[in-house]
């Protein structure tokens, strides 16, 4: 399977380049595979827990498909850490077009 390179800054501020993120899996899955601090994915990718909340680098916001209503509902619950560039990593499936994607893991929410 093909791979792309992405960069994730974890919730502790450590920047992790990942050179072999598999196309077709989600950002949450690749984060968990690589032990990225702050990404737990407790709901398994159902957009139901917010434990894969990330901030998308501004250069990438327009390159991603927008969130659906289920993701938006979950992001609403994360009001204490939500920003304009917030997304759930479980809802971002890696494609060739995301080569070089840069994200930062959001701090844990109080919800």
C-alpha cells in the first residue's frame, strides 16, 4: 500500500514527522499506530468521543473536505478547546493529496 509523509505535533509539544503514513487509513489510526500523545480514539473512529481532536495547519484547511454534521456536533461539545481549524482525526482519511499534511493534537477537553 502507498504511503505519504505527514507531521503531527502531539499534545506535549513534540513534533513527529511520520514518513510512512498509509493511504486509506485515518489520521486517528496513524496517530495511534505511532504512539502520538493525546490521541486515544476511544470510540474507534465513530466521531463520538472527541479523543482524536486535532488542529489543522492553516495551509491545509481548504484542502480537506469539510466536516459532516456528526463531526460538527461532536466538535460543538468540545467548546473549551475548539478552534476554527478543529477537526476529528477519525474523520480525516489519508489520501495522496494530503502528502505533507501538518496537524497539532488539541489538549484534552474538560467535557
